[in-house]
C-alpha cells in the first residue's frame, strides 16, 4: 500500500511539473502572437494598406522586406479587398471569402490559423482586418509564416529524455509543429492510424475537449504518456509533450528507493530508541509527523510561490518586450521615412504617439515594481491631509470621462452627500480610482457604462466602481488581489497587464486602514467596493483644495496598456 501511495504521489509531482512547463510555453506562444498582431496593425496603418495600393508589387515587396526584421519566420504577405479578392508578391491566391478565417476577419477578429491558402497545401496564416477612415471594413492584411515557426518557439520544451518531444496541434488536431518537419501541417491526430484519435474516447477526445491533463497509449510498441494543455486563445490549440512511460517509471523507482532507504533508517532508529525510552518515543513520533506535515506545507507553498514567480517573470518580460518592440519598430519606420525623403507630418505624429504611449507603459510598470518593493520593505508612507472626499473623488472620476467617451464608454458619478471632510492621501486615492477605472475600460465593450458611487456611512465612506463588462469567473475572485496573480489571462488574453495592479490597489487601501472587495457575474459585469474609515488629523492644510494639475499625464500613464 505504501509503495502504491508513493508511486501516486511521485507520478502526480512529475505530471504537475510537466504541465507547468507546458503552460509556460503556451504563454510564450500567446505573447509572441499578440506582439506580431501589434506589428501587423502598425504596418497596415503606416502604409494605409488596401487592395488597390497592394497591386503595386514594389510596395508589397518593400513592406515584406521591412517586416522581415520584426516578424519572425515570415514567408510572404498578402492583401485582399472586402470581397476576398487577394494579391501576393509571390504566389497566386484563391478568393479568400471561401476560407473560414475570412468570416472571422469580417467580424473584426484577428486570426491565426492553418488553411490551404493556395488550394493545395496548408499554410500558417496570421491576418487582421483593415478599415478605411470611417471605420468601414475594406479588406484583409495577412502574413504567411514558415512552417517551422512554432517548432522554433517550443524547441526548449522537453523532458530530460532522448525519446521525449513536444508538438503543437490546432483545434482540428493538425500538427502545427513537430520535431519531424515532414509531420508539420500534414500529420493529424484525428487520423484513425494515429495512436491519439477520436475513435479512442480515452485519449483523442480528451486531448481536444479538456483544458489539460495526460493520457496513456502505445506508440510503435512503446508505452507512452502524453501531457497536454490548452493554449488560452480563441483557436483552442493544444501543446502536447510525449514521454516514454519507462522513463516516468524509472524516475518513480529511483525516488522510491531513496524514500525506502530513509524509512529503513528511521525504523531502526525508532526501534533502538523505543527500547530505552518507551513512552517518550510516542511523543517523538507525534512531533516528527507534525514536522513532516509542516515541511510538506512549506514545500507546497514554496512550489506555489515559485510557480507564481515564473508566471510573473514571463508576464513582466512580455510587458517590457512589447512596448520596446513597438518603440523600436516606430523608430525604424521614422528612420526609413526620413532617409527616403518621404516626411509626412501626420505619419510622424502617429509614430511619436506610439513611442510616447509605450514609454508611458514602461514608466507605469517600473513605478508599480518600485512601489511593490517599497511596500514589501515597509518604506511606503501616506501623506495624509484633510480633504473634501466627495470633491476629490468626483474630480478624479470626471477627469477620466473624456478619455472613456473617446472609447465609447459612459462614466456616471453619483453621491448621497455633497461634502465629507476626512484625512486621505490624495495621490494614493487617485491611483486607486484610476486603476479600477482603467480595468473597467479595458474589460468593457463599446456602449457599456461605468458607475462610480460615493456613499457616506457616517464612520466610513464607501466608493463603488461598477461596470457592465465581461465579468470575472467566480472561482478567480479570491486570487485577483494576490501578488503575482492575474485573473485577466484566464478569460481574455488580448488585454495587456502585468498582474500587479490590483495587489497594489489593495495595499494602498489597507494603508488607509480601509478594505476592498469585489463581486462579479461572468458576462454581466464587475463591482469593486472600497471602504475608507473617517478620521480627521491635526493639520495645517484645512484649506487644502485638491486639483489634478498633471491629470492628463497621470491618465496617460495609468491607461497606457489600453490600445485602440
């Protein structure tokens, strides 16, 4: 029985370790995808691409050569009109309207998929919709990637065994990557001759329907485990890592021998001591069991923390890399424009806007990281003054109204009192409110509303920020305020964010002696409730009048990760 339990524990440990590695690479693919979509949009806007302009093959070649430095593994580009008639610098294309991805493009979706673009062989396609000045759909801008693009991305994902490897499949089971290049865009796990197929409900159906897990099957006479995890995007792709079962059993056996050796020493020791000590040995056993449980709990917490740190570092790396890439690409385009004597004031201003927004985004991330460090070290302090809390919070909310209106969101402020004097730190309160409203704008659609209500509860005030957006899954509400945690990536990956904003908000609220809570219904909206205790301090600032002298700058920084 002990042997079986030990094997189960070790097998679960290996499974969790492998799946965690797969999820890290799944996130890497998503980050890579989002970066390339951003670069494609920038080029489409810069060259005012449409089907008529694309007929100039010189222009297409110029764009293709320029993009080759920014988009990894680019093969060639193409452009179509609103009816799907397409042109490319290299191959003759069919009418795109007959392909599934074209229907998604019409619905204003960015698409990455595999289809037979030339009618013969599968190609990996990234495509975005392009619009005229009035926002009307006018066609498609797409790139065709080399077939080994994903294999290069996940080449480091493998177990320390010569016969293990990983590959990526799409929602239909088609291999998008594989160490054997002949299998890429040809091998399909739905093929009845493939060991993983839908005719076997214990593996093929499980891989394509569940978010993560592992299956067991026989491949070329070898008993094999396959660990898989869904990539959290709209295409429902899966990353799969194949490991021979013999390797897993060998690892379990090695660790089992070690555990039995330790157990044998403990038994001899306990038997010897029990001969002399008698009753005391039972106390030592109790103590030993307690210490083992305590160490197991600490180990579990350490592994969990390391997991969150890994996710956090991957996320922060993406947060740094994306704006740096956009700034670098904008500088390249400005340099090319100046070299070619094609200076266009409107385009130059567009590049400068991209550079400025992404500089703000870097500044926001650095400020947040510095503030978290100060909080952890206990060096973060409040600058409390007696202010009219109603006027303070209304000024902050209404300073965002124009920005929200430009995004087609309506901001509504309401209060049950006109004055409420109390001690607050205006800068920290501004940061709290701007962060919550930034989230509301990010996770709502055009036409949604954002409500900010101020209520005087005598001993404390209550500020509610409510939206009619996409909401948060119920099982994630208890982790969104944790450091290194981010609920966003669990239900909408196209939005940027480092996952530390709400942790910082909670710390700032608690520094005031207050508390913050959240309630949400998926698909209907989210409400954050912030409570500040009412107190008055002895201060020379009774006549303090709060105004956000640099409010535009602060809004630009706080909302810098919201892209058009």
